[in-house]
């Protein structure tokens, strides 16, 4: 019995020790869980503090960019709506089969009128400078009357040759532009020396009228760009050329009468010849200016 009592006592002591160990283990686990929960709560509080929305500060550059983007979006939407309503393609495809797009036709007319205007103004300026310096009176005493006229007609023939060569090489870049520049210089020299043969100033007036007409046509073509959906290309061509020619003719008549005191027949002749040249231009390349 004593042995069994000792066994029972020792068993009770082992059970007590196991209970104490389990209690201590449970206490440590509870403490750790409380500690981790406290850390989690602190992290959540920090995250709540850091995630608190900050008031946005307005910056001048940001406001300007936002206004620009809003205006660009509004303009694009208006352009898209206008393109849809007018039937014009937003992607700039040809509107009719076999023709270039509208914007390319408009750009071709503007380039053509602008290039002709610059060329005619340069020819007029060069011829006026040569006439003002009176190069004919300087060359004639040195070379003689006959040889001077030979040089004059040779320059005219060379100018005509350049024009024919330009017609043959019109599609060969950059040779076509080089021939165009050479033709412009030859034309200016030829018309500048013309007063050595005749006293007429008809050519100066024609050059001035045509140069003003082409520059005005380029400007009017730009103004009429938004009206292409309402006007045909042939009407736009006439609306660009004829008002410019009429204005140039009126200005030429006023200046010739009030400042240069030229004869009426010269003024009327220059206006008539300039109109004839414009008609020849329309008959010759009018289809190209319409269809490009």
C-alpha cells in the first residue's frame, strides 16, 4: 500500500507539474497573441493615419494644362461633330473615287498660287531694277546698236528655251526647280531690257497685276478653306482669281493715272492682256487646279 501510495503521489505530482507547464504555456501563448494583436492594431492605426486623404493643392501649371486639355478636347469634339455632319472624312480619305482628298487639293492650289505670285514679283522686281539702272544705255555705246539688239533677242530665245525645258522636265526634281529659277532670272533680265527697244511700260503693269492676282488668290484660297463643303472646286478657283484680278486692275489704274501719268491705252491694254493670260491659265491648267 505504501508503494502504491507513493506511485499515486508521484503520479499526482507529475500531473500537477504537467498542469503547471500547460498553464505557463497557455499564459505565454496568450501574451504573445495579445502582443501581436497590439502590433496589428498599431499597424492598422498607422495605416489609417497614412491613408487619410490629403487636400489637393492647385498649381498654376496643372490648372493651365487642365484648361488646355479641356479646350483641346472640346475643339476635337467640335471638329469630329463638324466632320460627321458635313460628310468629310476625319481621317482625310478621298471623298470621291479617283480624286485627291480635299485638303490636298486645297494645299496644291495654295502652293501653286503662292509660287506663281513669288515668281512674278521677283521678275517684276528684277526688271524694275534693271530698268532703273538703265543697263541698256550702258551696254549700247560699248557693244553697238546691232550687237546690243542681238544680245537682247538672244536672252529672249534663251528664256523661251528654259520654258520649253521646264515643260519637258517638269516632273524631274530638283531639276524642275532649277529650271524654274533660271527661267525667272531670264524673264526678269529680258523684260528689264525691253525699254531699250520700246518705250512702252505695258509689261511692268502686266507683271504687277498678275503678281498681285496670284498672291491674292493664295490668300483667298486659305480663307475659303472652310467653305469647300458648300462650293465646288471650280467655283473656288474662280472666286480666288477674279476678285484678286479685279482689285489689282483697279489699283494699277489708280497708280498709273495719279502717280506715273501713263497713257490710257497702256493701262487698258495691260488690264486686257492680264485677263487674257489668266484665261489662258485656266484653260491650260484649270483642271489640274481643280482635281490636282
